[in-house]
């Protein structure tokens, strides 16, 4: 019996959660589009798109619940996901540094830069050792999936709360009476 079989339920649950998060992020983007001053593609690329990309948890779940006859193919696919994630995380950091309309705070750096890098590094290392140390590697991959899911939840929540505050500020500004001009 493959060591992957013991993880089926875990990946069905976490993959479904990632799918739900993906749907939520599409709702968030629709809310942003309805704002009086929606974000630019630069902000979407830096903050919203990574939340969708980190839902790679769905892909990990698919890879790890497929009926493999060995660990070589899943190790190769997981390694490719990890390396791609590391490259993408570096790209996100570059994009974030170019955003001029928002200044990142420590929490943003942790959830948009540090945690994704850590998650993809663990995935890459776990994929590399999957054939030689399957039990330990599978726990590393599971930790990666959970970390990416929590990153996505945090970042989606952060975006929704930012939108709510921005909408409330827009509504308050629209209710203010126009400023009176001094008499000429």
C-alpha cells in the first residue's frame, strides 16, 4: 500500500477548503471592481493574484490523491510546484516593492513574502526527500499545504477588511456637504 493512501482524507478536506477560498477571492475582486477608485493591476498582481496562486493546495491535493504506483512521479511534480512557488514568491516581492499606493507593514511582509517563501522551500525539500523518507516528507508537504491555505485565508481577509474600510470612507466622503466657496 502506498504511503500516500493514508493522506487521502486530509487532502480531500484541504483541497476543498482551497477551492472555497478561491471562490471567495473572486468575490473580493468583484467588490474591488465596484469601488469608486478600484485598485490598479499593479496592486492586484501584488496582493490578490498571489492569494489565488497559493491555492496551489488544490493541485497538491490532486497530485497526492492520484493512484500512483510509486513516489517518483509525485515527487517530481511536487518538486516542480515548490520551485515554481519559490520563483513566483520572488516575483511577488518584486511586485510589492513597486506598489506606490500602499506601504506594507510587518504583517504584510510576513504573509505576502516570508511565509510563502518558507512554504515553497519546505515543499521543495519535502519533494526532494519523498522517495528516501516518505513519512517525514509527507508531513512536510502537509505542513506546506496548511501554511499556504492559512496564508490565503489571511490575505483574503486582509483584502476584504481593507475594502470594507475603504468603502466606508468613500460613503462618508460622498455624504459630506460640498465645501462653501468664499464670497467673491
